[in-house]
């Protein structure tokens, strides 16, 4: 039991157990970084506010877009276009299967075709919006396989896919970095200690610290939103292998020094008191430095807080697990070297330190010159495009580069300017302001095209501009002026015709017509008077004959049609009198208008005269229609009168016989 305690056996058991647990519980790092490791800006930055506005504008499900790039080194021909359209139609029919929400292609119209076909007609783009899922890359590749056209280079690309490829490239870079670091550290430790065991133990210690730190950080990110990024693994590899190797060199060097005069257990106690304390203080200062990055607003810097977790785990491993190997291996730790003498200090560093203290200004100038040369020769242009880190041989990067070359660098990943006001923007003033902003952005160097609500295709809509509207108004005014000139000419011709016409002669004829109408009215009146007298006498005669019961039936047969005809003639005669009266009034107005010599009055006079003549003709037509009925009634009346006379004679004879017989 004492051996186990003295040799730190429990330490190795605990760390091996924690290592196994860390490996088992390690999440999917790639998926976790895609989900929570994207670099975000501070909430107060303009870009973050624009991102929030974009999220507010998305009323549907979380979606993203992919761009299918068709390329032909020679120009795309009609057959190529037909094949592309057929593929797009096929995707449209299977939208639900591929979770597609929108497709933008040449099938959307000529204006869209101008935007998706390059000027050299070598490249065509098809934009597909899809409901974004956790396996977005798989979705994109399925769509690419469906839309692939034989004989054309077909690529799929987008901002999201490039970000995923950047993460994959970073992971590949981390693996290479880790391998290079391990090889480099192994070589350095071999040269320093001239041992093959020290490098293996050192790398094992740092490797255990790396695995446990990475698992701890990723689980914190998964369950507690701990800040991470694409470079979290890079930071951990560099920091842990860097300072871990440095701390190990300090520990092993002190341990080797103490082994020259004591056993491994005594040397371990000295190492704990001296080098172990130094490492602890140094490591805590590193921990505080990285932990302070948690206050950074930029998520990329804040993700470096993971290094503080790694430093704590590293200190715990180095200051416990190293003692196990020191106690168990002892002097064998430095095999095959057996030299445990204290090494003399480096003559080079002694020379430089002495000269630096005696002539500090000279060395300051020398170091400034070296730093200045380094700064001048360093690349000065900052590049924030993560797509540049993806190899050009990557198919997604190839499609991206082709679209950049044949369209513009912003075709796949455009810059968006968001505008928000507390009132609707669909008014003339705000649209004019948006159009001014659009034109102002166009003037900036490096800007190829700008699309906005007033210029949806990158070119102004002429219908929205006052200049075009005024042109339309002027065209309408010119057409109106032409029409007014035509009307003026027509009125002038009418005036000339009226002036040349013999109005007085026509009025004289109208007057004769009016006189004839008046005589007709007088005759009609006399006819009505005589007719009324005849009706009155007939009524008196009917009143006397009503006393003779035997003659009433025969008399009514002739009287009823006659009375009906008389009533109809009377009604028509009254209409005739009314029409004649109106015609006389219109003739009087015509006479008064002649003296005014007004063209407009002539037109009104002619209209009224035509109206009166029509009414007069209508009344005459009514009388003519009633003449047959009147003739029939008169004939019946004549027959009835003859029968009445015959009956009266019989009555008279019977009366005389009655008188003589009485």
C-alpha cells in the first residue's frame, strides 16, 4: 500500500479512467461547430443588427440557398439550355422530396435570365432555396445529383457550404498541425535530454490533457453554450503542446539535476517544491490571461476561453501524472543517457546578456531594425474571406470561383444593406431615398451592381422616374392637342356649312308646315265639336228608345262599336291638338333664334323642330290607325239607324192602329 502511495499509482488510474470517459462522451465536433461555432459579431454592431432584421423578415421556416453552377468552356447552346430547363422542371415536381421552397432560373422570365446567364454565355446559375436541416451538405449534394447535366460541368456552392468546407479544412489542418507538433516536440526533447523515453512520456502527458480538455470544452458548449469556434481545436493544440512541453522540460531538467545526488523520491519532493511551484504560478497566469477573453465581445476571441480550461487540466496532469513516471522509472526515464551532471550555463546566452546590459541602446536599435524589416515584408492586406482557406481543388470552391469569374465576386455571397423605419416604406418619398442610396452605393469602387426595390434587376425601372412620367404626360398632351385640333376643324366646317345654307328659306317652309298644322288643328276642332253634338243627339235618342224594351237589343248592337270608335277618334284628336300646339311653340322659338344668328342655337332649334315633327307624325299615325275603326263604327251606326227607322215605323203603325181601334 505504501508502494502504491509513493509511486502515485492512483494517479495513473484516475487519469486513465478520465481519459476513457472523455473519449466516450466526446460529441460530434464537426456538427457541434457548425451548429454553435460560427463566428458572430457583438450585438451592438451594425452587422448583427442587420442579421436580426433578416431573421425578422423570414416569415417561414429556417431556410438557406444553394447555387447550382453549370459551366461549358464553349458557349451554352440551345440543347444545353433545354437539358437544364428539363432538370429544373423535374426538381420543381419533386420539391417536397428535397424540401425545396423556391427555385430561381431562366424559367422565371427574360429579366431573370439576364441575371443568371453570364455575358460570355459559358456559365448559368440556378438558385434553390431549401429548408435548412442539420445535414445541409447532404441535402445540397442530393440536389446536385438530380440537377446534374451530362456534358456540362455541374457544381453546387453557397456561403453555408463554403463555411462547412472551411470547418472541414480546419479539421484537416488541425490533424496535420498535431502530427507536425508531435514530431517537432519529439525531436526537440531527444536533442535536449538525449533520451527516447522522455519525449514519449511528455507527449503522453500532454496528449491525455488534450483529450480531456477537448471533451470537457465540447460538452460545455453542447449543454451550456460555452464559446467555441472553428479554431478551438487549433488553440488547444498549440497552447497545450507548446506550454506543456515547456513545463515538462523544466520538470524533467530539475528532476535530472536532483537525481545526481539523491534517489527518485527525494528528487520528486525537490521538484514539487521548486519547479512544481514555478509551473503552477506560471500556469495560473496563463489561465487568467485566457479567462479574461470571456469579456471580449467578438465571439472569435471569446472562443479562446477554452484554452483556460485546457491550461487547468494541463497543470493538473503535469503536476500529478509526471510524478508517477518519475517514481516508477527513476533514472531509466533518461535512457539511454546516463549523464546526470549539472550542465553549465550557455556561453551564448551569457555573452548576449552581458552585452545587452553594457550596451542596451545598441541592442534596442538592432532589434527595432529587425522588427521593422519583418513588419515591412509582412503582408499588409487583411483578408476576412474564409473561402480563401478552402483549397481550389475542392468542387464547392471550384463552382464558387467560376461564378466569381463569369459574374462577380458578390454573386454567390452578396453584401446586404438593411433599412428599417417605424413606418411603411411603400411611398414616393422613401422609395426615392432608397433609389438615391442605391445609386450612391453603385458609385463606390469595387461595386459591380446593386439591386434594390427600385432597381430589382440592377437597372433602374424607367416607369418610376419623373422624367419618364413627364414624357408620358407630354405624349398624352400632344395627343389631346391633336384631338382638339380635329374637333376645332370639324366645328369650323359645320359653321361654314351653316353659314352657306339658306336658313330663311328653310324656316319659311317650316312656317308653311306650321300653318298647315294649325289649319289641321282647327278642322280637327270643328270635327270634334260636330262629333260631340252628334254624340249628344244620339244619347238623347237612346234615352227615348230605352223605353221600348223590344228594340233595345238591336239598337245596342249598332251603337256599342260606334261609341268605341268615337272614343278612340276623340283620344287621337286630343293627341293631335297637343302635338300641333308643341309644334307652334317650337316654330315661335325657331323664329326668335333666327334673329340671334347663333350656330349653337341653330343646332338646338333643329333638334327641337325634329322632336316636334316626330310627335306630330306620331299623332297623325294614331288617327290613321283609328280611321278603319271609325269607318266600321259609322257603317254599324248606319245599319243600326236603318233598323231603328224601320222599328220606329212599325211602332208608329201600331200606334195608329191602336188609336183607331180605341
